[in-house]
C-alpha cells in the first residue's frame, strides 16, 4: 500500500540520530525551556530569515499566541479562510476575536483576495493567511492590501515549511508567522510542537511570556498567558530532522513534478502550478474530481491510500455555522471540499510507488 505518510520507512541513520538527541536531553536532566529549545529557535529563525523564533506547544497555540501578542481579542475581527485546518479558526476564537470566513480561489484553494475584501469591516484588525497545501502566492499583493486597509498580516505556515516567494521564506512576510511541527507536517516532531516567527523584538518577548503563563521573571506574572512550551526532547529531535528538510522538500517537489507531468485523466483536475519554482513545498498534493469518492475507492483498490483536506469547510462545522462570512457566500470552498482529494506525496516514497499512484489515477474512469 502506498501510504499518505510512512515514518517507519525513514532511514535507520535518522532514527539513530534522534535516539542520540533524546539521550542527550535525558543526560542533561533539563526538560523544559532549556538549551535545546534555544538552539532550535535560533536555527529556525535563521531558516526563516526572521530575527526571532519562539517555540510553543503546537501550531494552534502559535496562531493564538501570535494574535494575543498583537493585542487582538474581544471586539476585533480577524479574516481567514473557511478551507483550512479547523485549528486556524479555533485559535482565532480562543484569542477572543471574531473570525470572519472568506472564500477561496478555486484554482489553488487559497484565500481569495476579492472575498477577503468583502469581509473587511471597521472592526477588522488582521488577516490570518493560510499557506494551504504548502503554497505561497502573491505575497506582495497581500502585503499591499493589508497595508492599505491598516490590517495586520499573520501567516499560518503550518503546511508551508520554508516555502519561498521572491527569495523570502514563509512567515517572514507578515508581522508574525505561525508554524506547526505536528508529526505529519513537512518538518515534524514525534509529538506536538509549534513555533512563532517575527522580526519585532517586543512581540517576540510578549509571545515568550504568553507561552509561559504570562510570566515575565520567575514567579512574576505581568499578564494571563497559557502553558504552551516546546519541550527539550522535541526541540532536540526537530534539530536533527531539520537537517533533512531540504532533501525531503526536494523529494516532495520531484514527486509533485512527476504527477504534474504524467497525470492525464479528463476526470481529474490538478490545481494551478506554483508561480515560482520554490513557492510550493507540497505538504499535500491535492487534485479535484467530479466523483471524488469513486476516485478514492479506485485508488484504494489499486493500493493507494488517499485523504481529504478538507471534507467539511469550517463554516459548515457544527460549532461554526453561525460565524460571519463573505456576504456573497462561500461557494468555492463548498465545491472544493466536495471534490478535493490528496494523493500520497511524502519523502519516503520510492519511484515505483510514484508510478503506482500515476497509473492508478490515469486508469480511473467515472462510473
Ligand atoms: C496542522 C495545522 C494547524 C494546527 O497545528 P497543530 O500543531 O496540529 O496544532 C493549523 N493550521 C494549519 C493550516 C494546519 O495545517
């Protein structure tokens, strides 16, 4: 079976290096907020080209803490997409702010600028831009429109590790960027972890207080924060895995290129190609199909696992049906949710497995 992720197929040398990293932490006797985290924060800031990186418990907390560091909360509106991981919207709600859901551009699945414009009100404070599936696009345009309307741009980079636009990395365009290192992300821990990046020292300081109960110096609490720290074990493991990220990203791109060159099936549509060679890191390779469920069943019977990202857009999730959204509706998100399907695209796939996926997709016929 060609799996969507296959951690057990990772090289023995990687496993060995991770075990060594864990042993180093155990030997140090220091498990939370120590040298391993400091080192990994520095490494990640360098990778992103930002001056600060603050390790947190997970990607959802990264978004919430970024919003709270920016003093966004009750009474404020934050525009984001309905076609995202539920965590994006839940983080906005947890910050106390009101999410306003905008529609997507159907050719990419990314937040539509036109729809976002229709969502702006006098209370709008920020846009949480989700680099869905690993794509970043039109960042100059996003910066311009946010500037023009006095909105803060926050990037949800949970799927776009080091995706590049015009030579700059995801997370370095907005006032703050939020990363997740959930195991299945392009860079993943062996549990939950996340990171905030920013160029503004005061925001970095506030975020690092917020992740630690709002503590400024030991046992002094200048504000009400949360407990959301990136543990030493995960930081040490992430440092090891970071060394492989460039090669793993290159492998994802090679697989994606093979799909783009060789998937030919009138019933299966590819999303738009990336605008720049490095502006997509293929966290997910998503196609759309008029009969998505039949395609999934066909692929399964040909030994290919698939997932759906996402079958239900946020505005149709039960606790979110009353959220405000684009007054024109969210039809593109609904259509995309009903037709999208993700093909396996991970660094452990070998050429034979890539071939299996291509042949299985090409042999699909609508019933
Ligand atoms: C995974 C993900 C998150 C949440 O990250 P966690 O680490 O699971 O909390 C947020 N936004 C997007 C777009 C994601 O893909």
